[in-house]
C-alpha cells in the first residue's frame, strides 16, 4: 500500500463529534466509490476532535453505526488509534495499548478485501495483534514512548 501510494491521508478540521461524523461519512463514501487500485485505505486524522480517549471510545460505536447505515458493513471496517489508547482490562501503560497509539486521534478505514489478502483465515488475523504486542515488548516501553513522543509536536 505505502509503496504504491494507495493510502489516502485526510486531516480533518473537525472540532466536535458531529463535524467528525460528517467527515467520516464523506471518507467512507469516497473509499467505497474509489477503485482499490487508486485508494486502498484511508487514514482520517482528527487532531482537534475527540482528544480525550473516553470521548473517542464513545465515538467508535457511532462510527460503526455509520458504516452500517451506509451499507458498508462487510466492505469497510474501522481501526482505531489514539494517543491515550487503552484496551479494556489493561493498565494505562500496558505494552499492548501501544499497538493502537498514535500522535493524534485517527480512524483507519480499511477495505475488508485488503484484510482478507493479508491473512487467509480468521485465526491468522487474530495472530496479528499478538505479533505486534510481542514486537513492542522486544522494543521496550521506554523506546516506544520515545518514538511516539518524537512524532508528537510540542504544545
């Protein structure tokens, strides 16, 4: 994807959930209407909206309802990334949380067709997060924090 210049990067100026929902709807429609040879995936970066992780987490349910309402369930799925990402039942600094941390809140819109190409079956897909967490453990928490902080602009 990266080598073929097939990633669409969109930085939204949305400041609230309503304006972000509108932007997300536009991007879902754009991705669904574009040939995979032109756009394989979209990163919808929204640095000004949903900066608190709990607000972001609440919005994810709304994003999934939007995918369904647009008739795109089974076509596009959303992966979530946030600077304070935390999986349920983990400590805030748990290594697995870093697999979904990013300098800014963002929604990764993925074509299910592309995901199917990566893994032949659902068991293989389940192994991806485990491999990612293992790689981060090898890297070490302090190195991960340093890397993430190097991508975040100073405030």
